């Protein structure tokens, strides 16, 4: 490798480094206990609301 404009023989990060950072693929989120419980609560609430609508005749 030839000397870069900053005077380093092996080349510096500024001259010979990557120009664009590599994008890591997004990791799947771990399901925590709280998120699972909140999803269950949401499902229960939607079924309760649906049942109430049926009982009210809406």
C-alpha cells in the first residue's frame, strides 16, 4: 500500500476506511413477560368490548 495523504504508510482510517457503515439486520425483539401479559390483557379487553356490544345490540 502506498503512503496516504496523512503520512501513514499502511493507510489511515480516513483515507482507506469504509465510506459507508455496514447495516446490521435488525434483530428480532425478545418477548418479555410484560409484553406477553399486555398482549393477553389487550385480547381480553377486546373480547369483553365485543361481548358488551353484542349484549347491547349494537
